[in-house]
């Protein structure tokens, strides 16, 4: 049960960081000169990448960007439970 809570918490974190990135992307469309917003965006993109990599290592990839773990010889990750299962 602890693993389920940890997985859910990590997925929630990814969702929150992704929301912040999407929101900041919209803001930067209309405020491209805002240096603080750009720095915020860059930091959150890094945070999301780290979280996605951690999630992929523990539970399987969520995005195409995290499918290449360098250790698999097959596509067996598709046989793992989906995030909503």
C-alpha cells in the first residue's frame, strides 16, 4: 500500500509541475521579456524531467521521452499496469 501512495504522490507532483509549465507557457506568450517568468519556467521544466525520469525508473514511463531507459532489451514496460490501474 505504501508503494501505491508513493506512486500517487509522485504522479500528483508531475501533474502539478506540468500545470505550472503549461500556465507559464501561456503567460510567456504575452510577456516574452519577463526574465523571472522565464527562469521559473526553465526550473520547472527541469523539475518535471527529473520527476518523469524517477517515475519511469520506478513504475514505467509516462511519456515517450522516458521510454528509453537504456537497460531494457524489449518493450516489456507496456505490460506493466497503467497509471490509472
